[in-house]
C-alpha cells in the first residue's frame, strides 16, 4: 500500500508521485485527506478518481470545509480567497465524491494487522499531534481506538515521521503538495510489515512555473511564492503547531510567526 496525504490542489507533484514505480505497482493507494485547498483542486480530485478501485480516499478538514462552503455554509473562511475560490471549483460530482468520503478507514494489511487511517487524529480532522507529542497526549487521542488497531496512519501536519506511541505505531507520510522541512513530495510505503518513508525529488521552480501556467486561482503566483517557494521549515512548523498540541509557545515563536499554508497571516494553518 502506498500512502499519500495533503496534496492541496498540487497536481504536478501528485502526478510525479503516482508515476513512482512503487506507487504505480501498489495494490492500493490510500490518500489521507486535504486533496483540495490549493491551485488545482478539481484536477486533483479528477486524477484521484481516475485511479479507480485502487484508490481509497479519506476526507480532510480542508475538503470538508470547501464542501460546506460550496453549499453556502459559513465555516468562518469567507476572508480566505483560496477557500472561496476553491469552493467554487467543485462540480456536483465533486460534491457527491466528498460527501461519500469517510473521515477514517480501517484496513487489514498483511504484516500489520488492523490499520486505522485518518486525516489528523481518529477523533478530529483538525486536531494536532506531532512527532514529539508527549505520551499522555497520544493516550488521550487514542482513548477510543479499539485495542485491535496496532497502527495508526495520519496526515494534516505536513511533516513525515514514524514513531511508537502508547503501544501503537504511528505513521505520518508527510505532504505531497505542501511539505514542511525539506523539498520534494513526501509519501510512505507499507509493505511486508515495514514502513518506509519516501520522497520524490521535485524541481521546485518547474513545479511553480507549470502550476502557475495551468491554474486559474487569482493571485496564484503570489500563493506559490508564499507556500511553495518559501515553505516553513520543520522547526518553524513545530513551534507554530506546539500550542495546538497543548504546549506553551516558545520565545522564538512569540518573536516571529511561521509562514506556510497552516496559520494566520501566512503561518501554519491547514
């Protein structure tokens, strides 16, 4: 099984990951949400649908929010032009697709047993847990997860990791479209009981150039400059996410805000 996450409307990086031999030959391609909120949301959804029964798709918070907005529901993002524009790109078939998407899936995988896939945590599509979250935090997040689940795969924070937490293996494949920490499209492979974190190298300037050429997002060049050319690094993102994990902000974070697609004024937001 190949696991992808947080494509965020970046069809170029998605296509390059799907062309990877290990992904192209995988029995299943599971995508843990946030397919949308980005410059090519409809194109990404169409590409994923084109994978047919090989693809298992989970709905992330960005997908849920854009779906609600496309139906006139106020989710508090009317001041975000990317969300407003993205909601308008969803056709009726996209709305039906997102309606049907589960918020989590449980899959039996050889060598792993029962694996639970979700976007952020098993109980909330926006909750933040990190590679260095304290064990009590993981116990809280996993409180309602059945004991039979030995592995939990999540996304949301755009940073790849594998760790043991409260007796379970936790995997975050990182982000295909908007990674933090280092360049490239990040994904993971689950095979014969082993987890391998993978990275597809990308020419960042080529991705920016081609995405700007294809996308109708107003101001797409500035968006790509902010979120692709100058993404937050992992230290910056961890500091910004810390308070959402129940920690006090560090003095560094109080002095400066991170930038990237996950926060106020360009700071970590999604």
